[in-house]
């Protein structure tokens, strides 16, 4: 974003008092304005709905940060925006690959860099929205020089996991790369197998390779906003309601179309996405319909828990003192932009439908300098 006196958010904002409020709020603070916005949160917390309202209110364009939405044909189960909505509100980095094709975090960063340049050339702000933590981390910190995927090794590891169990693979990883094994959950099959794959390809621990320079992240400094559910029970209820709504919308039929393709299977990352794996197992006759629902809801809740843990670990929102609090922060957690070098905020999300107002006001306050 150009370092001008007036932010694009002010130029397009429907809130004419925002600039006056922000001038009073910030005083004479002179900090570099963030160039992009990260809106992150667990699945089913309402990120997409908030982002769409922001795009209607502010001059932002939505950039998906979802490792499943990049695949064509994975629509219902990924809550992908429909064609009509995408005509109304600009969305980027959706439907980039066939499910049989690989797509890595490095691919995502390179695609994101191009999209950011295009959006900023239109004097608008990129709004990155999603819950794929690795992608957010890669955007901000870059990626180490990892080797590409090797399908033969992956299939061998899949077969070994099926034969000996995932605990066996996790134990081997602990012997080859203790640092990575300690960081990964013993049930995280995809990342455990990836770490073993990297070791077989390079002869070196993945943790060692990750410390080397590789793909650079975005040059722009992000404003990071994390949506936190007001309670686990509220989020769990939303997760079940959404999964059942996806089934009613035709998720089984969508997965059946993929199942009929001879080149697709659960060995591919696209089909290991939460929800798709469980419906695939149902189509294969491995479980009954109600059991598929139970597995799908349970897997999604566990995924949301991992997302929240990742957010707390990698993008903590540190409160600081100031003369005027940011809207939406919990009582006792007042913050202002005045003392922040890396702006990061938590906003509690619950049954109310007006959370986008809090997020919109926060973005305006930070960018309107």
C-alpha cells in the first residue's frame, strides 16, 4: 500500500467520522501502516460472513487462506463461496488446482504475492481470511527450502501406517527428528508422514531444514485479527449444525463424484480434508450414515481445537495500555495501536450477528492514519 496521508480504507469507507475518531485516537503517533489484514479463526466461527460484510463496507478484497478451497470440486464441504457471491465480492486463491494435483504452502505464498500486488495496484487492501495456520505463518515468516512431494514415498508411508499404526511412524520420527516429533501431535498423520518423507529425500531432519532461508514471506506488515469463540459449547454446536447443513446441501453427492474418479483417493491431501475423509469412508461402506455424522463432527471439533492452539502459540495478541480501548476486546484487555509494533488483536465471537462492526471499526482505526 502506498505510504500516503490518506488510507484507501478512508477513501472508500462508509463511516465519515472514522478519520476524525482515528486522529484523536492516535494523536501524533507515526508508525508504518500495515499493508495487509489477517483475519483468522477456527472453523465455523464465522470468518467468511464477517469478511463478506467487511468487503461490502470497506475497500478490501478477500484472499482465501484455506488449504482445501484451492481445489476445484471441493465446494460444499469447504463452505466455498458461490458463484453469485464471488461476482458481488472479490475472492482470490480459490479453485486453483484439480484435487489430484499437489499444492504446497510455497505455492500459496507465491500466488499470494502476485494477488497482493494486483489488489494494491487497485488502491485496495488485501484481506486474508481463513484457518490454515501454516499458510498464515508462511505469509509472515516465509518458508524454508523443503523438497517437493514424492508420491511413491507417500504411498509407502500410507501403507506402513495402515499396516503398523501411526504410533509406529511417530516413534520412528522421534528417532530421526526428535524436535519435529515433539512438536507434532501423535495423531497428525499428514505432518508425521511429511516429516518422514523429507528425511528420506534429504537424509536430514525437517527441523534442521526449516531453519534455513527459503521462500520469502510478504513484504507488507500485517494487521492480525484472531476471532475467538465465546465458549467451546457454542462453537461445537455451530460445527454440528454446519456439518448437517452441508449434508443437506448435497455433500455426499459431491464426494461421490470425486470417489468415482480412478485417480483420486484418501492418499491425496485434498481428500484428507475434514469432512471429506469421513464421507468417503461412508461411501466405501466403512461406516453407517449416523456414524459418519458422528465422525465428521468429532473430527471437525478436534480440528478447531488444533486451530485455536496454533493461534495462541504463533499469533498471540499482547495487550498494552493506552488512553482509548479498541472496540471488541474483552474487559480488562484494553489495547490501542499507540504502543504496538506488531498489531494483533483478539475479538470474542458469539451468538450476536454484529461482530463485523467490531472488526470493521478496528481495521479503520489502524489504517486511517
